[in-house]
C-alpha cells in the first residue's frame, strides 16, 4: 500500500509516499502558505499513485484520543480547537483541505501527536486546579511528540535487542522542540510537556517549565501583556534567550567552545533540566531498562549525549565513548556490563503515521 504522509509544520510542508517501510518519493515545500495547491500537485504527479493519506496533526483535543479517519466532522472539530496549538493545527487543517481537493476519493487518516499519551494515568495528567475548570475547559496534560515517542520506544527496544512487553523506556525527543516520555510495555505513562508544548525541558527558543508566579509577576511589573509574554516564552527564550545565539545547539556549542560564558551557562542549564526530567520519568516508569535519544539534537550531538549520560551513571547508564562519538542511525551505545541499554534512534514520524493509517483503515 502506498501511503502519502503529510506533515504540515509552522512554515513548511513535508510530503512523502511510503511503500511499507521504504520511501518511494519525498519533498519539503518551504514557506508553504496553506493554500498553494501547485506544489502539492507537482509532487503527486511525480510520485506513485497513493492508496491512502496520513496527516500528522499535533493536537487531537479532548475528543480524539486516537487516530481517526478524516471526514467533515473531524475537520470542523479541528478548526474549533485551533487555539490549543495555534502554530500547527491550523496548518494541518489547511493541508487536509488542500490534499483532499486533489485526492477527493482517497481515504485519509488524522494521526495525532497527543494520542500516544492518552494512556497517561489521571494522577499524572491532572492539574491541581479547580475541578470545574478542568472539566469545563478540558484542562489536562496532553503531551506532544507522541508519534516520535511511539516509534522511538518500539524501535529502541528492537535496537537494544530486548522484548518491548515488559520494558521501562525513557524516550528523549531532543529537537528544536523537546520532550521526554516514560513508557512501560510500549505505553506512555508520563511525559514532560503539558497542556501546551511550552512545558518541560528547556528548548531551542521555548522556555520550558517555570514558576507560574513568575509569569504573574512579569505581567504586573514588566509592562508586558499576554501577547508579548507569549511571544517571549515561545520564541525568545530557551537556548536562544540564555546564550544570545540563534538557539541552534551547534551555535551554542561553538560559542561555548570559544569560552562564551552565556553559552556555557545555557548548555549547563539545558543539560541540568534534561537530566532532572529523565530522573522524573524513571520514577514514573518504576525504573529504567532502555534510554533512547532521538530528534535532531538527540541523534547528532555526542557532546550533548555524553554530558547527560555522565550524570546518569547512578541509574546504570554507561555508554561506550567510541560508539557514542561515531553513532549514526539506530545505534546501540551501551557499554559492556551496563544495566541500562542506551540507544540512538532516527526519528521517523512518517513511519508511525503510515502505521496508524494501516491500523485505522484495516
């Protein structure tokens, strides 16, 4: 079955046709405006005929706890929850409509990043807010990067050569956005992101978790309104805000190597939060059998992996430095005798979307 996988980002559109696990055709449309059909049509003309379509959608809201077949009702609902993921959901809906116009008879499935975390127990997902608020507004920790975590957990067990059924896995998706997931037997039991993708780890430009009282103080004392504050938390914080660089880890490491004190501190803050949250995920999982690094930074930065692993030896995490330095796609880094398997897995959200398409459509 040829599956067209559509991944609408905040500014680009990734298109790929998968035949099983193989990529038959793929492209990225930069600066896609949400309405341009020509670039999509050109791709489809060059690609093999597709049997089904899978759309990656960041947020399924409180209604959709699993992938669903796309119809008018689903699209209307996704429109109604656009404010839950304003940078991504409207783009995904635009892509659903655009591809639907070009392939109106081809079945389509929406695969949600939030779905994988639907198994997180209530005690881990519930905010200590008035229960009326939680019920009325659907307030809970939804979690994100679920498609990446689902694939990384399953593939990580394969790379480690260990059966998934009883494994306690912590998956580290470290890209421009970053989150962790604790999984037991392949199911998510906790994650670092919350109601929005701002919570949890320090990220490239996002702040991660912080004291809500600090936000109230800033609103009252720093002459900021909610819009300005939101922009700073989303786009001007994280590694970028701390280091004064672009926030790209390569730029931070370059400045750090030259002795820039701000870059040194930015990297140390990032690693501290990463290690602290890994510890929290291990507690939620009841222990640790496999540690997975995925995402752009997780896959390509041995400096970052080494800094984190050096502070996790008490958990049984020890890697072979030579393997870590030369790691590429899907590599087991575990040192001989280590109690915990440590692996690098190439992020493949496209494969997870295609898998969901096959499951939903039977």
